[in-house]
C-alpha cells in the first residue's frame, strides 16, 4: 500500500509537469493543435481507398486482363470521387470564410 501511494504521487507529479509544458508551449505559440477532419469526409475516403486496395490486391494475385481493367476503373472512380469531395469541401470552407473577407472570392471554381 505504501508503494502504491508513492506511485500515484509520482504519476500525478508527471501529469502536472506534462500539463505545465503543454500550457507553456501553447502560450508561447510553440504547440499547435492538430486539425480535426470532417468525420463523414474521412469515412467516404476510407471506403474508396479500401475498394482500390482490394482491386489492386486482386490484380496482383491474378494479373488477368479483366482484373487489370477492373483496377483501372476503380482507380478512375476513386480519383473522381476524391476530386469531387475536395471541390465540395473547399466550396464549404470558402463560404465559411467569405463573410469575414475584405476581398470577395469568385464563386464558380
């Protein structure tokens, strides 16, 4: 029991040190928070990536002409999907930022 309370004190002390370092770095501008991505945006991308990986694996295991054509189609669809998602994401971001901007942005991308 005596060792347990000593370990808890050490853990609390280390937690305090870590928190102090983080708050100091944040105040001085040295610590940057990671950006959080849109959850639906990531799920859709992961689905397309998984589909593309499966097609590639199938083509590597059996390099027939039909599997190569399937891989080509899946890659093209994934690229199209990523491109469209990026455009939509950027349009939303522009609309969020535009009211605060001094320069009006052209809406048609």
